[in-house]
C-alpha cells in the first residue's frame, strides 16, 4: 500500500514537471533564441566540456557567437565568498552597491594606495635582493615562488599590516605556506564548472567530493580571517590604552573595523569584513603573480623582446638608480609586453560568470532572465577576427598607431582584451594590480639578464586563475650596471 502510494505521488509529480516544461517551451516558441551547438536531453552541452573548458568554449564560439551578462549564485560562491556577501561574486543589488562603495571610498582611493608606496618599494627591493642572492650562488630562481611572495607581501602589508614572506615576515614558514596553499586552493575551486550548479541531483552524489572540499576550505579560510580580526581588535585596544602610540598608519582591516554598519549599526558585521578581506587577498595576490610568471616565461623565450625592454629601461631610468613607480607610466614597451601577456595568457580563462537580471534581446535574439554567461577571455585573445598570428608573442602589436601616447593596459577603447572586466563589474583594484605587475617586471629586467636551462613550455592549469602547469625556473645574471649587490 505504501509502495503504491509512493509510486502514485512520483507519477503525479513527474506529470506536473512534464506539464510545466511543456507550457514553458510552448510559451517560448515565439521567441528567437541564440544559435548554439546540438544539446543532449537534460545534460545540455555539459558533456562537450573537457578538462580545459575555456578552450572547448573557444572552439564552440568559432561557430556560435555572442551572449550576455550579470552574476549567478554558484555553490562555490556560496561556500567560498561568505554566501556571495563580497563584491566580486555578489549578485547585483543594494548589498553589492554598498560593499563596492566601501572599497572605492575607503580602501582603494588614490590617497590610500599612495600611502603604501614606500612599502611597495621596499617589497621590490626584497624581491631583487632575494634574486641577487640566488644569482651570486649560480642557483636557478623559482620565479613562481619569488613572484608569489612579492605579490602576497604587498597585499598583506596593505590589508593586514604584516608580511608573510622574506626578512620582514612576522609569521613562521609553516603558517606562510598554509596561507599560500589555501589561497591557491580557493582559486582552483572558484574556477570549477560544477555540475551541481546545473543538475541538483549531482549534489546528492558529489562523486568527486567537490562540495566536501569547498566546505573544508571554507572552514580553514574563516578560521584564518577570524584570527586576523581578533589580532586587529586586540591591537586597537592596546593603541587606545597607549595614546602615545595611536598615530600609526591604518591597514585595510583597521579601516573596516572603524566603519559603521548598515541600518544604523555601530560597526560592520564580521561576515561583511571577512568577505572583503577575502576579495582583496584573492584579487591582488594570485592574479598578479600568475601574470608576472607568464610574462617572464614569454620574454625569456624571446631575447629580442628582453633587449627592447632593457633598452627602454636604460633610456628612461638609467643605471644610477632603481626603477620607481613614477617611471611606470613612461615604460610604453613594457606596457605592451604586459598587454600582450594579458592577451595570450589572461589571468583567468573566463571572467567571473555573469547572469542576466531580466529578459532582454541582443542582436535580435531573446535572452531569458537568469541566463548564465561565460565570457571567454582566453578565446577573445585568440580570436582570429581581431588578431593575426594569435600564438605568437608580439608586444609590438599593441604599440600606438601614431607612435605616441601611453599604452592602455586595461580594456581600452577597443575592448580587444578584458584583463579586469569592464562596466559596472570592472575590478576596482585594477590600478593596484597593474602597478604591482609593472613594478616587478621592470625591476627584474632592469637588474638582471635572464636565461632558461631548458625549453619553456606554455601548458596551463585550469581554475579561476590559469597558471603555468609547471613553475618557471630561470637563471638570473646581474647586469653590468646593476645597482644591487
């Protein structure tokens, strides 16, 4: 009897689902949907995506063009971005507007970023000293390691008020490596195209333990953020007790702890602060380190490009001093190198997925509400309708047509590349990211000649960021005029 009742309920439910689907399809028959490749029932096009889905989608886009935009609530975003409570992954709405305003008005202002100029210069000196020490001993330099430490220290000094790597580190090597490891893991999981976001029954099975891994990372990240906030609150109380030492530079966490909350609350919620900490660490650490490693790999493969970079540096900076941030705006060829790196090796294979907030029509095609859109930046940089010789690293293609004016590293007026997205969802930390990338490359090429003991491969690993499959090792030789040592 119970079995019969269960079967009857299942049959009724199935009929209702089929009826709903039929009515929905009938209602949409009059709409003209965008063209696309043939789909499987239920699974759609998911089976057409392999381990490097950005390349698969680029191939599909050669035949099927265009789509549209604005932020889905994926399982990874829920677990790894405090329920989409941050800026980068939050859906469009009042919460996102408020959090972005906090970033733009309190954290990423020109004045506040300039207040950390000396610290960034110091980290650049640490980077060069570290490489010089290895070069003196004839050791190969693990560029992923040194560039990762450079990016991480720059961000943590601004955000948390402390270094994790190098001579100024205030944490042990075990904690520093755990911090780096969990950041890389977070990026990998955020980039996963998880079947459970499209097929709810997949979450019940979770055969690869993906959601379990997300929950584990979620706990570890939250534990780290809680510790950071406790340290800052304790330091704040100590400063208040000692008025003589109450005028130090505030880091980003200090600023967030001092801001009022929503709806008249005295302070921001801890979850909001943690979400912003997460965003700031993620947006400026792995991203700039990945870009710098790819740029170094491509330039080392082409001595001609390296010579042109060094000729420009010698002309503008000279041999009597180190590169300064004020020089970066004048280094047009180096800016072309960075732009070409973004074209060939974008930080991530896709921009963060977008989602349409309402039904709309694009180029005569009907786009339903909540349509998810993947903007394939990897495919954009290899679009033969825009670029010629797409697999050739050629910085000169970005040189201004009239030969003058600053090379724009962001999307520019032509939108041929989108390293920091564009429009309302453009990365608010783009100026800081560009500065960190240019500064590291300028110092490394100004002070050293670089060679590789073996052929450099260009295989990548898929994730939210797209690093080289293998770390880049190279031999550094101090240039004759080098100001280090």
